[in-house]
């Protein structure tokens, strides 16, 4: 999910976007995105925004199509200088009535492969709303809302999480989509202090969640554009990780060699990796890479989640594209003690889930990465 505003204030370059593509799809003519055009990146590097409009190339659209999924919302086109327009549309009336306010203007905030984004503002400028519209049914947006609501309950006040006002079908008469999600408009800044973020994340992972004693989540959701199975919830973490994470991704590959090695890792190694650990369900972001981390008024913030309750270490599964610093880890482990025995090996296993997911979405070089990780675990 994206919020239709400047995220990084110029903290990334197109070569970082290219780094997320499969090897055979590296950009030959990288774009120079501006902060309003692209709001996601791998570990950040300074750049100067182009003066002209930024239009993402077809290679980027294809290679980054994961971000057009339920948790994605990668903006594939955004022109600078789009002015707010006076609107009297169905969505404006819906928000005005539901939130007891006076929506006076609307402007486009970009689009993705399957959704469009808008910002609505009240007449006095005191409130702004970000709206995402889709032609798909509302299941994905309802899952997104449930995840953000759960993160807000566990992460506040140390972590800023967008507040969702509504997720479901569009108002009667609206022809712009079949489903939508309405949330507060937040003005995101760059990553901020990594030590502060490490502390906030650890506190969120360590939060006691009333009534949660099993692994999974109340609804199924998506990781990128891939369905992520959270139901049924399970009491045993190893069983959940194998049956709801590794096996579905391995099956989706339709690759007999990957599946053979995956089955071998599951049979011979997974139990050993968890031996002696006491694992409690922690609320996880689920897709924690640099493009889903920012600040709001200087405070750490996360968004675009693929939420579930799981082993806290699983949230490091995207650390290969998160840019976590030594200060981050030092702060994190000061709250949650590091389980030294087997941590690095489990980290590879948790990364494997995301590499398999990237292979299922992008193909290409992610297969060789997955093969290498499976052999490493054996």
C-alpha cells in the first residue's frame, strides 16, 4: 500500500530499483524517479530528482509488479504538477458523511498495475485522506486493514502506523472500481535513526497481544501479489512455517528440483533449527524492507504490511533489502535477547521464503538464489 505523497525526500536512485529486478531484467536505461513518482527502494542512496516528469519504464512495471499487489501499490506513473480539483464525486460524499467532514477537493496520487490512488482534502485543509481504488473484490483491502489495525494496537506509541477508516466496496453509483480502502494521509520522511527504529520494532515484537496464542492471522492476505496463507492458525510454529509458508511457495514454483531440495530441508533440517527455542507469537510486519520503512514527524513508521503472528526473527526475512545497520541490531537485541545458537542459519531459512516468493513473481535469477540457499541449509 502506498500513501500518495513524498516519502524519501530524495534518498534513492534508480539503480536501487534495478537491484530488485531479476538479473536478466536489469535496467539498461534507468529512470530518475522523483519522490512523488516512486516511494519504494532498497537501501538508500542520495540522488537529485529530475526536473521533468518521471514515468516508470515497462521493464520496471514488469520487474516490480509485486508492488501492485495487496501490499504493494507501487506507483508506475505520476506526473508532477497535478493540481487538486474541486470534486463532487461519490467517494467524496462517502468520506464526508462517514467522517463528518466537508471534502472539498481531490487529486490523483498515481496508479499501479491494478489500482489508482487519490488524495481527498477538507475545505479548511484540516484533514486529508488517502484512498486506493481497485477493480478487484474487497478481500485484499479488508486483509490490509486488519493488518494495519493489528500493527497499530501493538506498535503505538513508538511506531507510527497509518489509521484505516474504511475498507470494503465502493459507494453505490461509483464507477471507478469495485473496492477501496480509505486511510489517513501521512507525510512520510526518510528512514531516520536506525537505533530508534530497532527499539520500536523490538517493542512491537515483544508486545503482549490479548487472546493471541497461535501462529497465523485472522485473515489470509498477500505477500506482494502472492496469496499468503494465515488460516488455520496453529499452536506449533514449526508446523505453521512449513505448511503455511515454505510448502505453498515451493509448490507454486512447479520446479521439481526446488521442490526436492525443499522437501529435504524440511525433513532433515527445520526441526533442528528450532530445537530448544521458546517461540511465542509476535506481531510481524511480514514484508519489512527499506521501501516499507519511513518516518512521520521524525518517529519510526512502517506500512505496506503482510501481517501475521510468528517468530520475531521471521521479520528479518527481507533484511537482504532492508539496509539494517549495526546500530539497529544492537538496539533490537537490547530489548529481545538474541538466540545465538542457529540464528544465522534460521535467517537464511526465513530469507528463503521471500526469495522463493520473488522467483514465483519474477522468475529469472531468483531460482539460482533459492537453489543456493537450499543447498546451504543442507
